[in-house]
C-alpha cells in the first residue's frame, strides 16, 4: 500500500471539511509526562495497568492516590508543548477539528483546544465513590490522601479505570467523529487499549484517510494512509505551517 508523506498530508488538511484526531500519552511525552508503556510506564514497580483499576483502589486506596497525586504534581509542573499548541491552532484555523483524547492530563485544554472529548476522564476531577458527587480540584498536591467527600465517602480520581466502561455520551460522540472525519489523525498512541484503539479502523472503514504520527510503529501503521515517523511536537507544527 502506497504511504504518503508530509506534503501530501498538509494538502489533505487544507482541503478537508472535517478532521478528527485521537491522541495518547505520546503527545505529552515532550512535556515531561511519562507514557504508560514507555520507560516511565512503571511507578514503584507497579505496572500502570495494575494501579488504574477499581480492584487496586478497593485493595489500597492510599497507594492508588499516592500514584495519582504524584502524576498530578508532575502535570501541574508541565506545560503544553508545540504538539498540543499546533492542534489548538488547527482547531482555531479550521473550526471543524474534533479532538478525542485518551490523556487525563488536561494539557490540551491548557493549550487552548476547546472541542475535546476526554474518553478516559480527567485527573483534575474527583468523584465520590459513595454519593457520586463530582468536583474539580486543581491543587497539585492534595492536603489529605485519600481525599473524602462532604458525605464522608472516599473520593476517587475522575478517570476511567481498566475494566470500567467509558462515559457513554462522550464515547458515542467519539465514534461519530471517527465516522464523519475525512482525515483521522492518530497521534502518540500505541493503539492497544480498547475501545479507543478501534477508532482508527472505524474511521478508515468509513472512508477517512488515516494519518499516524508516532516515533514508532503501532498496529495502526498497517492500514494508515500516511505514517509520519517522529515526535508529535516536531511534526504537528510543520504540518500546520502553510508557509512551508
Ligand atoms: C472497557 C485512564 C468495557 C486512567 C486509561 C478488547 C481487546 C483486549 C482488551 C480489551 C478489549 N476490550 C476491553 C479490553 C480491556 C481493556 C484493554 O484495552 N486492555 C488492554 C491493556 C489490552 N480496556 C478497558 O478496560 C476499557 N474499558 O473496555 O470497558 C469492558 C469492561 C470489562 C471487560 C470488557 C469490556 C477501559 C480502558 C481505559 C483505561 N484507562 N487511562 C489513567 O490514566 O490513570 S488507559 C491509559 O492507557 C491511557 O488513557 C491510554 O488509553 C492507555 C495508554 O496508551 P497510550 O496513550 O497509547 O500510551 P502508551 O504509553 O501505551 O504509548 C505511547 C505511544 O506514544 C507509543 O506508541 C510511543 O511510540 C509513542 N510516543 C512516545 N513519545 C512520542 C510518541 N509519539 C509521538 N511523539 C512522541 N514524542
Ligand atoms: Zn459523597
């Protein structure tokens, strides 16, 4: 299958009526946030996937909260990078960009993106595990771990854990965005976590051109129309730059 290069992708983006993008941990790597499966994918010898589960929280809520509090601290010190900013600029310029992110770090928001579907939730949201009350708490380090709700219930991070279903309405919008897209960008994701990883194939089977941006090959590389190898913070600004 013929693979297209940067220039062709830039042309596609200029003429596309609808663009959707799926992002993963790789887009935040250059902001100093460890990815899930890269070298930083471990915390105190725990696999991320073992800590991000309802079972781990039931077993040891303090340990799980120490991990999330550590991640919140890292993210609070981080800044959106050129990759996040390029997507925010594309949304502004194009108006029809829908951003589906697996990241819970909030860096797309801080970069100025607005049309964001957070299919795995948000680390800055806390939810009571008893009454379900949700609140936003932006303090980098929480005064009390685990935090408690006004009802006395344990609060948990407002993220989707492994074995938990994604928020239905947001997921339905993400699937529709994949179906409606003419260009579907797949940026910085290893494409192994489902159902998110299935969006690229859904876009492809709905007639979209799939463009992957990753430093490495992934299962999407096999059917992408363009697979641009390199870092998101380097490639995305160049794709958006019409002076080039
Ligand atoms: C569910 C929030 C219904 C929490 C996360 C079908 C087949 C197999 C398994 C399943 C299946 N369906 C369901 C499952 C189970 C499971 C799953 O997919 N397991 C995997 C591990 C096999 N899925 C679920 O449990 C989902 N729920 O299906 O509910 C149900 C329920 C029960 C049973 C059946 C069905 C819920 C999944 C969501 C979990 N929550 N995050 C938190 O963040 O703490 S997932 C989390 O991990 C992230 O959000 C993200 O989605 C994923 C990590 O993946 P990536 O973001 O891609 O990051 P990764 O480190 O892997 O890769 C980084 C990539 O970037 C690499 O490719 C690298 O090369 C690249 N890169 C690095 N640097 C750069 C770069 N690219 C560009 N520039 C750079 N600079
Ligand atoms: Zn409560």
